[in-house]
C-alpha cells in the first residue's frame, strides 16, 4: 500500500491510562496550534507579566522549600531529642541496678513503633513517597512521568515519613527527601492548584503545560538541594545535570534565584529559632562546619570507589529480592519495623560491648552515655550511634584527634555499612546521602588514624580531614554525581581550596565504581525499566540509522478526519506511539462532503483546565451518528513538527531529541512521506554494555 | 521556474575571504560524509582513547593557564614594585627640598613610556589583543569567528600588553585578559599545532574541527576565569552562559576539571613563590580575603545600576568617537600615552592636595607615602592611587573603619570613574573588572561611612562590607553577567552567606542598568555589527515564519555536479550564504554521461590538515577542461541535514539553531523542495527594541 502523502503533524495525544506504571511527559503539547496562536497574540507587556510571574513563583518555591526544611529540622531535632533523653535516662537508671535488657527493649520498641507509623503511611497511603525520591525526580526531569510524584499528598507523606524515619533511628538522612519536597512544592505553586485538595486558585494558568511545569520542577529540586546542603550553586548544577536539555540562561537564573532564596530562608528561620538572628550560620540542613587545610591520598579514593560499588551491588540484590518477595504493604511495614529494631539492637550491643571511654570535659557530645565508664567520662561508641546521623557526621569531621578509638570506628563502619545498605529501599521516606557520608567519614577517620599509627606519626594530619574526604568518596561511590556533588561538597565545607581534592576523590570513586556496577539511583531507575534517556547516544551507535530505530508502521490521521476513526485510533492500546502524524489528504481522493460536526469548539482554556489529567478516551461517549461526523484537527496539531530523514544516524536523532526535549520525532523519506516514528522508548532501548551495543527491554510508555 | 526537487544537503563551504571582519564558525563541517564515516568505523576502544585525550588536553589547558596567570602576577608585582619604589624615593627626596614637579614628571614619563610599549605592540603587531578580549571570546563561543583571535601571537602580545598596562599605572586590571589567554591556550593545545610558530606536532588531529575546538576554547575561557578570580565554578558558569547551546554533561565535567586544575596550579605556584608552600591562600589573581557577616541596602543597588549605565553610556560615545577619529595606530598609541600621563598627573595632584593623614602603625600599606604628613603617618589618598588596583580593592574591603576620610573617597571615586571610562577601549591589553570593582568599592565604602554619619551611628556596619557590595553592584552595572558573576563573587569572598545579598545587588544593578543602556560587552559587540545570537528569539516574533526570515533564492548543487558550476558558485561573492544544499537530480532530466573526474580523492586528513584555514577558491587554478568534468559531492555533504518547514515560526527556528549549534538551516516546502535558507545573520537581524521588533543591519558573514 502506498504511504499517505505527508504533512506530518502531531495532535496532543490523549493520555491513555496504561496498565503500566510510567508515562512520558508530552513536551510537545505546548506547540499545538491553539498554544501557538496565543503566543502569536501575546504582546510585549503581556510577556513581561508572564516573566514577572515566573520570578514570583520561583521566589515562592524558594521560600516554601526553605520553610519545609526548617519544619523538618525543628521537628526532628525535638522528637529525636525527646527519644534520646528518654532512652538515656532509662539506660542511666538500669546501668546501676542492672537489667539493661529493658533499656534495649525500650529503645528497640520506640524505634520500631515510630518507624511503623512512618512505614504505614508510605506503604498504604502513597507508595511513591518511599525512598529519597531522587530517582523519581531524575525520571521526571528526564521526561518520564510517574503518577502522583508531584502531588501535595505525596509531599505531606514524604515530610511526615522522613521525620518518623529519622526519629525512628534508621540509618537514613533527611536531605534526599528535600529534593523531592522542593519538586512537589514547585509543581503545586506553578500550577496554582492542587489535585489532592481539589482547589484551583485560578492563577498561573499560563504555566499549565509540560515544558513550563517541568522548568519549575527543576527550580524546586534545586531549591531542595540548596536547603538540604546550603549549596545553592550545587542545586543549580544538580538540576542542570539531571534535567536540562537545552541550556536556557533565563531559566538558569530563575533556578539559581529559587535556590538562593531557599537556603536564605532556611538560614534566617533557623538562626531566629536558635536565638541568634544575625548569625546566619545554618545555610543547610547539614552544615559541615569550617575546614582549613587539606589532604588526600590516592589509595583512599580507590578504596572508597570499591566500597561504594560494593554497597550498590549488595543493594541491587536486596532490591531484586524485595521486588520479588516483599511487595505486599504489610510485609513492607514489617520489614521496616524489623530494620528499626535491629538498628537499635546493633547500636545497643556495640555500645554495650565497647570499652572506649573518653573524658566528657571539652567534648561537644549531645547525649553523653556514661554506661560503664568512669565518672566524668562517656562511652565513645555511643556518640556515633546515640545521635542523629547528621550530628555524628559533623562530630567525625570536627572532633579533636584522639576522640575515637580505631576499634570503635572499625566496628561502627562495618555495622553501619550493612545497616545503611539494608535500609535503603525500605518502604519509608528517607535519604541515602547522610548514611553514605557517615560510613565514609568513619572509615576515612579510621584511615587517617591508622596511617598515623603505621608511619609512627611521620605522616600525620587531622583525622577530621580524612573523614571529610572519606565521606565525599563514599557518597561519590554510591551516587556518582560528579560535578554537582563536588560543588555541593565544596559549598558545604565553605572552602574553595577543598574543591580540587574533593574533585579528585569523587572522580576516582566514580571511575572505580563504574567499573563494577552503576550508581545507586541509575540502578534503581534501570530496575524499574524506565525509558530513561542518558546524555548522549551510545558511542558505537553511529552505524544505526533512524530507519532501524523507528517504530513502524505509523498510524496517521488526516487533517479532516472522521470522528469514529479518531476515536478508534485513540482507543487502540496496542499502538506503539501516542502522538499521531496528521498528513495532508491525497489531492486525488475526493473529499466526501459530510460536513464538519457542529460541536462546541474546544478552547485553550479547556486544555489548561484538564491539564495534566486529560480524560481517557474510554470515558467519552461517542454516539454512532457522531462517529460519522468529520472533525478538523488543524487546531490541535503542531503545524510545523520536527522531522528527520530516514538516513539520519542514531546519535543525530538522539541529539535532536535531547536538545529540543522531544517526545515524538517523525521520520520521513525523501518525498516527505511519513515512514516511521521515533519515540523516547526507541532511543532508551540502546545502551552500551560490556559487549558493545545492547538492546534493553523497557516498560511500555 | 520550477524549484529543484530536493534532498537538501550541505557541503563544507569554502571559507571565502570576505572583505569584512567577521566570519561565522561552520559548526556543521564535522557532519559531512567523511567525518561521519570515520565515526561509524570508530569502535569502543578508539572512542575511549579519544575521551582520555580530551581529559588530558583539559588538564594541560588548566596547568598552562594557571602558569600564565602566575607569570603575569609575578612579573607585574615585581615591575610595579620597582616603579613605585623609584617614584616613592623620588617623592620622598623632593618633599623635603621642594620641586615635587620633578616627581610628577618622572611618574608621568615612566607611566607613559611603559604604556607606549604596551600600546605599540598591540596597535602595530596584533590589534585583536586590545581590550579584555571578553567580547571577542563571547563572539567566538557564540559561533562568530574573528580572525587571529586564538593565535599564539595574540597570546604573547596579550600577556606582554597586560603586564605593561598594569605596570604603566592605567586604571585597568589583569583579570579580563586571563579569559582570552585561557581561550588561546586551549585552542593551541587542542589542535596540537600553532600557525604562528608554523609547527604541527601531529597530535590531537581528531579534534581539528569546529565543534571540538570550540568545546576546548570554552574550557580555556573557564580556566581563565578560574585563575583570575579563584572561582572554578564561576568559570564553568561563565563558559556555559556565553557559549553553551546544548548542555553536555561530559563537556561540563571537563570544563570544570580544567578550571579546578587552573586555580590549583596558580595557588600552588604562588604559594611556593611566596614561600609558604602548604598555605594555598591565593586561588586567584585577585583574592578578596575572608568576609564574615553581611549587609545590603536597596538604595545602594539602584545607585550602582545607574552609575554602571552612566559608565557604559559615556564609554559608548567615547567608542563611537574612537571608531570615527582614532583609527590610525599612531594616534591610538598617542592616546594611550596621554591617558597614562593624565592618570599619573591626576593621581599626583589628588595626593598632593589631600590632607588626609593616617597613622602608619598597624596599617598594611605597601608603599606608604609620607609627603606632608607628620612623621609616623602616611597620605591616605596615596594608598588608593599609589598601588596596583587589585591591592587598592582589597584595602578598601578590609582596612579597618576610619582608614579613609569621606572626602578622599569621594574625590577618588569621581576621578577614577572618569579615568576608567576613558581607559576602557584604549588600544592596550587590559581588563575592566578591577577598575569597576575599585570604583564600586570606593563609593560603597563612602556610602557606608555616610550612612553611619547621617544616622549618627545608629545604622552602622563595617564599611568594608559596603565596599564589597558596592564593588559587586558597580561591576554588575557595567558588565551585566548576573549568574556567573554572582558565583564568581561568592567564590572570591569564600562565603556562601554572601551569595544572597550579592545576587540581589547584581540583579537590581542589571535591571536598572538595562533600563538605560546595554552591558559594556554587548554594547561593544553590537557596535561591531557582529551577527551575535542571543539566547532566545525576541518575544514578539512568534508571528514571523521561516518563509519571511529566510534568504532566497538559494543556490543549490546537484549530487553529481559539473566542476565549473561548483567553482563559479564558490567564487560568487554576492551569494548570501556559504553552505549550499545538494539536491537530488530531477529524475526526468537525463544525466549527460560526462564521467567523473579522475582527480585524486580528497581524504579526511586533507580537511584536518587545512583546518581552519581552507584555501580560498581563487587560489585554486581550474583549467577549462577540468571545468567540464563532473564531480561527485556525496563525500563532502552532510547526508541528513536539518530542515524546517516554511511555516515554522521564528522562535522555533531560533531554538533549533541555538540548541543544535547550526549555521545553515534549509527551509523546505511540503514537497520537501528547497525554498530558502536561514543563516545566522537572518536570525541575528531581529531584536526587540523599545518600539517592538527591529531589524538591524549587520556585517556580512
């Protein structure tokens, strides 16, 4: 059969409710005729209003993200303080009169109880709030839509969940979830409405399209990073690394603006809360404190890369196990409780067995446990376990040399490594940054001490510096975000001079780690078979052409089409693409003059009001008479879609997709006839494996 | 006449030597068939080698840029020290016995002499080395090629020139030229040869194409920023702001790597030179020193925006005057000498008239001039004038409150403002960053002192903080690079907390300044009528379509073409584009079987060896017989060029151009027939003026 003579166009596809989990963002819906006509009408003044609104939204995103971070910080601090005081009093009581097993029981029960609540709300109310949310945000910014990921309900569950996880004493941090929280805040504010609350404030309607929403979500993610680590520039780079396709200067400025405001809000509020309003010393949820000189050893970086890879490999098997066996919410809650109880038990046993006593004088321990130490001394192992992980990290960085016994550190590293590995992937809302930093800091400090021992003091440096490098290396080995992570660490240490060694450490950790296994986030994304587009096409894919990659045959529509045909095409779930080229009617075919349907016109407003949840075609009843009517698709199509000749190489197609943020690309032959369609899935399928180019199997989009 | 039936393709255009100054980079030459075939053959291992080479080159760029910065710093420090000691001794001698006019004469002569040498080498040997080089690098990264801009000779003249300008006491800085220097170093290393030295090291031949070279040049520019201000992240953002079209993660990592190495090299070498090897306290050519708290006043930002705009407006008229009247090199040298002498004279008179004496005890003045002060005191005006501008800036930031008299500061600001304005645009190699910072720091400090006076001390803060904000604001008002400048200033102050006020100050300065006149660099670029592409199409251009923007008619070639036709087309200087679509021969036309010419095949190597100076067509002799031969253009064309339908809107075309770094875009009709060609010039023509869309007249490309 002859191919329809083209004029390829796309209509905004109806988002079919597929049985599968992932949908792709339709970047192109903002390029249909209705939107274009509005843009054509827009004048300079109206444009300026839109631009000002964008800045206002970014400021609001920054402020709200900062406030949410403050809320989490303050609540965690108070609740965790309460818990540790209760347990400490109990331990102190039972240390003298014996029966410390009651203390263990109390501690484990408290932990398990708190974690149970945190796990129940995640597992039963909003499962997408599990974990740090970073893989989900990476996917969203990449252009893959995950249902519910930017809903208000998710934010509430996320915030409560992370508070409960941290208070429950799990080996988790509250930093990762801030990125997700910032993204949700951004999505909510920019759309001026909330689906969860069923409220529409009728503002910011101009931004109800995928491209705009996505830009704001990147600003939100950046604001989240900024609030978490006091790293506004790191936040911008994180967003760019994960989300940017086409670098837009104004967008980047706005992202930076949101980040700055976020860290500034957090800083101001926390300074006021802590009673020294003009001090401004808490730019982030975790503050590393000041460092002054530097040190780095190559051996070190190698080690951390391997440890990071080991962490990821263990977590990979664990995740596979979980996907296979622990998929019922009840089981997930029970596992979370188990981990919480085990964490408490391990901590208790380690503290109990430790004989490492340190003088309490001059140390800055928050909850010093005396246990079996002499009066005026405290149990050093307890400072590491009996504390929120953030505090432990900072202690490892800044405690004076000699505060920790190598044995203590070694045992702690080992135990915490397995606990953190087991914890990541539980159905609780929690981040992996802080546990990674803590493991790294512990073994970095251990390394520093050992080096000094082994060389009999001839190579000696402040073990806190080693702890910092170890923390950077371990985190890099686990998450592998080189550039943004370097900048985040640089900003968190507040010292540019550290940038160079941190960069070297992170690069080495990445290279070594990549040799064994992927980064933690990428691994989790790939386990879900998401059609995730990387930065560049695989290097050896130059010999593949669009013809080989494209989906074919393509279902095309005509400009004036029978309603029944449109309905049938949209209802056909077996179709391999959701955007349909509109082709020019063949001039030889006589148009049967059925006349256009007299339906009320769809307006731009209708699209905006329905966005992003367009009604599925199944919910629209079309009568047999209506099916015979003709519909003019001109209004709903993109009048000048991007096309590519069928000889174009895969890297070229890939670049076009990435640079322009496409979702569909029409492949044409020399006569401009539609021969195929390249979708995100077609491109995401190819990746470079050990043996050369591999084809993955992906979830349907 | 019927349009040729298409299959639009481009051949690498022959770079015609136009009479005009600017050429555009041909991004696309790396996409012709020869290059594509090489890429298709490349395997994984070969790709890895190329990738490693890229990193090695970036490391070399970083090291060399750092070393050049060290060289400039050390030479300037020694020569300027020598000069100031000579003049100081002379002044000290004549203060007692009268006849200070001799000192003035000595000072003015020394300055004028040194500047004369600096100006002569620029004016007569390499005029493109004049100024800071930032507008030139902005153009280069934007895709406009300026002859000689990345030659080794330019680097040598630039480095010598900047040393002589600074030593000659002009109101200039050595920071801006570092960016240009880094870019030249990058271009040289990445090509593995130097045209100026006529040496080809036969390495890195893979990188002899525009896209690759341009990527390395952005790394070089970033390394330059990094060395100048100790701001590696700021450097990366500068490069991205100015150059990036498509954000590439690996490229950004490499740019960051080069930046980091550059500042680290500078830091290490300078630390060793200053005798405290492990101190690492000089990450940049200018180091602001540590700041601890913060302050900002809105009034302040407004003022600086207006002052910045005034600076630019004055400089605009001055530049127009210079373009019209001072175009002969001799005149340029004389003007430079005049400015040098006047700078010395103004400084001398100001010092002479000043009665502002400060106790020498506890101050850190390098060359304290006693003049008419009591013993143990020094002339405070002299610290500002009798010093390199970098030192003066840091003094204004950090000198304790009360070091400067408001009158001194006021006079200094006023005088320096005009001097700096007169100086920028002279035919010497020099930067505008430091003078801007100095003006801002002076009036910022003045503002701080006045505020304290006026409110009788109730609003009081360290005037050094005001000086910092004033410096940021003034610089922002003059150059208007918001994001990268904020990060540069943040890194230079070494305190994240300052980020927020600096950002507010810079944004206000930009908004206010933009209301009056463009940024200094943009102004200079526009005065040269360069076809510079901004980030986005003008907002009100949605109603323009490709059809209205494109150049037409288009000269097309056939796949098998008569040599004579090709030669004629290439020689035709009246053609409005330099890339020619290759169209499919109309199947109805019978191919006259003249046979293909038996010329030796052109190989990829030939392109690389000639790059970037391909021989002009006029230099190639083609005999009458040869003209009748046929040539197959398949090898030299891009087999799948980007095209756009004629209905596409200008913003859409613009986005495609920017995101993909195009130089030519073929416009086709619905039948895929070539109807026009959009070039960079066609797009750069449109800009948003006060009255709506305007068309500019541009230099021919």
